[in-house]
C-alpha cells in the first residue's frame, strides 16, 4: 500500500461525498487527527477499518489499498479481500484474548510469588504478636488526641498501642490515669519492663517495638481487676 496515494484517494472521495474529517472520524470511532494523518500519507488506516471506511466512501477495499478506482474485472477480488480481513480480525481477537488470559495468569502467579516471599521473609514481623488485625485496627485510630489505643486482641491482658515516638512510660501512665481514673506511679525500669504502683499493688508493664513503628504496652488483667473492659 502506497500511503501517499491511498491518502490522496481517501481525501478525494471524502470531499466528493461532502464529508469533513470529523464526520469520517465519528463514524469510524477514531480521532479526526487520525484521518488527517491518513490523508497526508503519514500512516495508513488499520486493516480492521478498511471495510467500514470503504462503505462510507462507497468504494471497494481494493480501491483503498491501490489508491485508485479499479477496473470492473478486478473487483471480483473484493470478496477474497474482505474474507482475508475478517479472518485476520478474528485471529487477532483470538490472540488478544489468549494474551490477556496469559497476562492474568502471569500476574496471579507473580502476585502469589511475592506474597509467599513476604509471608516467609517477613512473617516474624507481620505476625510478631499473632493475628496482626487487632493491632493494625487500633493503630489506625492513633492521632494527636488519642495517642494510646486499647487493643482488643482477645487475650487476658490489657494491651495498648502507641507510635514509637510516644514511648515514655510517663505519657502512658498519664493517659491511663485520664482514662481509668487511677493514679499510677513509676518506680523502676528493667530493660523493656516498667515497674509501677497504684499505692497498693506492684504492676509490671512490658513494652515491645511492633512492626518497627509502634510500641505495644502489656500488663496482666489479674493485677487490676477494676480495669477490665
């Protein structure tokens, strides 16, 4: 196909029919810029557009391909050309669907591989305290007003979570005092364990860095029966 010759032929027939480039573009569901490129010989119409374009311009497909009106005896090849184009379109559709299925399968396999890698590579972090969902739900509630959030993890302990920057035991005790109306006093720190007292009982609060970004504070319910939810 001679793009320049075909483009000139398309422009000639379009003007004979009184169509604008926009008219042709709307009927073919393409842009008028595409029509302009065809007519200037910068590119050729897609093979799937040859048949509908030939019907709009009322010429044969072989005329579009050759860029001139064929002799009557040559038009017998039109049926063969149409069948060839339709066959090509069907084959292209089948290949496209097959490719999409293959891409979906590849994406699923790749996703499974990545998920497996994350689970095996980072399971010790993700499942640091068992089921991560209650901790993540509580962590999402942390803001400037509520810096320590109770974690309902189903255990027989009181568990709070805060951001790593809020790791001062005094801040936690103040939060618990405001929330529970119970005065607690810090006595001693032993590594990650803090010894506090309510004036009568000694309570041990354990701190643990969680997911590298949070602090989880834990102490037994049995030492403070009045604090149960």
